C-alpha cells in the first residue's frame, strides 16, 4: 500500500475540520471492506485516512426517535440483519443486509459505507429506497437531509458535497405501513456482488414501490400508484405490463463481467414478481 | 526517511501486546510480521477467501481488510489461541482432524476461526447455518463436506458434554 497517515478524531467537529482542511487528500474509513481494497490496489491514494469509528454522532445503533427509525452511519450489516425491529418492520432491508458478502464482511461493512460507495449493486439501496429513507449529512455549514433517491449519481459518486459525511439514515415510521421484500441474483453466494438486486414494497393504500440496482449507473426507484401491482385480483398480464414500465429505465452494461444484459433484464422481471408476491404476503400477514 | 510508525496496544490470545505499526499495515501484517503469529494466512487480499480470518472483539473479520491501527485497544483471537496453553487441541480442532477436514491445511486457520465464531453464536447450528457461517472461507481442496461434518461433530460433542 502507498503510505498515508491515519487520523482517528473523537468528535464530529474535529472530523469536519479535518475533512475541510485536507479536501480530496482525505478519505473516510468506516468498515474498510471497500476502502482497504482500494488503498491496496492504488485506486484510492489518500494522504490521510480518517477513521470515523470513534465519532459518537456516527455510532452504530438503531433507535426510534419521534416517529422516525434512525440507523447510525456505523451500523454494520450484521447488526442490521439481526435487529428485531428491522426484521419485523423492514424485512426487505434485513434480507438485503444478510446477503452482503460473507459473515466476515458483514461484521465490518457499514450501512453508510454501502450507500456512500454508491455502487450500482449496493444491496441495501433498493430496500432503503422502497422505505423512503433519508440521508442525514453533516458538513461545516451544518446538517441537511437528502432523500435517498436524490443521493445516488453514478458508481462512486453521490450528491454529498466535499467535506460532508453521513451521520445516519432515517426511515419514516411506522415502516410497517410498507411491507417489503428483497431479492437478489449473484454468481457466488458469500463473495460476489449482486448481478441483480431488487426490493419491492406494498402498502395498504395499494401503492407499490419497486427499486432495483446493478442494471445501470445507479439504483432506480419506481412507484406504481395505479393499484394494479398491489391488487391480488390483478391478472399476470396486467402486472407484467406495469413491470415493463417500471423496468423501462434498466440499462445493464454489455461490458460487465458478472452477467449479460439479457440475463439481467430477464431476472429483473422474475425477481420483481417474486419480491412482489412476498411483500403482498407480508402485508396480508400484518406487515 | 523518518519512521512513520504509530504505537498500538492490543490483547492477542489473552496477552497484552504493544507494537509499532505503519498506518498502511493491516492487522494481518501486524499479526504475522510483528507478533510472529503466522496461523492467519495471506491469500486473496480482497476479503473473498477467508484465509486471514481472526476474531476481533468477538466478531470474525478478514484481517487483510482491517488496518492494524484500527485494532488499537482491541481484543484479538487467532488460531494460535484455540488450543489450551499445554497444547491440547480444542473440540473444533479435534473434529476437523477426526473428519478429515484438513487436507493441504492452508485455509484451515480461517475455517477454524469462522467455525469457532459460528459455534459461539449458534451452539447447535443447522446445516444451512453452517454453510452460511462458513460461506466466507474457501477451500481449494474442496473439503467442504468434511469441514461441515466437523462443525456438526463439535456441536454434538458440546451438547453431549453439557448433558452429561
């Protein structure tokens, strides 16, 4: 690895000051499951690595605060997948967190890292989009909230400003209003990224949200407010027609090593149907 | 060039250790090169093979993806810490030998640490839980069936001892 210095600030103020002072020379280290690989292969070569794991405002943890579920930036995939409230009310998110990498990766990888890397294949992104997640970001100018659908730009690029970092992810509650499910295809469970990753959420008003990734430069959220997808009495043909419009913006790369575009587009439709059926069953069972 | 090493302090296999590390050194580097604990293996270096698996503050991690400085103040268990001080193998180590799970041996320290972490959390794992618990550990000799059987043996043995 190319040499760098290591900073481990204890306060948010110190962290923001350091990020402001060092600009692009600084890289934030959370779980390290992506960054350490990039430090080693040279695709990231910061002068200073800023370890944010001791900043209290980013601490791992899941709590309900005034009708909002707040997930601390440093919360690991293991913690997300195991948390009773997440498993009960955000089943799609628990399912997504449980299939990221291996046990060893899930013990380190954080939710904020998964989102900030902005990989099109980020597994927690579709479920968080379906549940209407909001990013709480902090910078030297103060805090702001960014709806997750306005956060992703393309692989590795988000709408975070230079010097900003993610404190937490907020999800409006009761999340049980939306019953969700996650589906994924990968070449090798336990290691590889998703070839297709998708979540579906249905609510009692008949609105269906579908979000999917690994089929274009960023995860995509689409909403069916017609009620057709959510209606158990709808025909397969009627649902298929809605899915065609939902998946119209999928644009998988022909150069990806993971799967060809035809396979990905075909699997989107299969996973969409499966996730919808599971979400509907969960809604019928009371979330 | 002046030394850029930084001092860290960690507890490894029950012993307090102090070591100066480069910020770019991984926990795996520190264990192998500075502390002489060569059980954890360097292999894929991208967190896919699990040969470098150790237990960090109670959780299994790929030590090739953890900077040594991040482990400052932490408690680490490596494969060298599984056997008793007089050299008696632990139940999971014995089970690996009994079941023929150890062939070339390269992946075994990592497999053992993942199995150890799995059994600590799920003393009676199902087959599916064993497969998921060890999904981050590759075996190029393809001893998966024997390794899974070893985990089952260790779990059964612990249950039998608890009942007797």
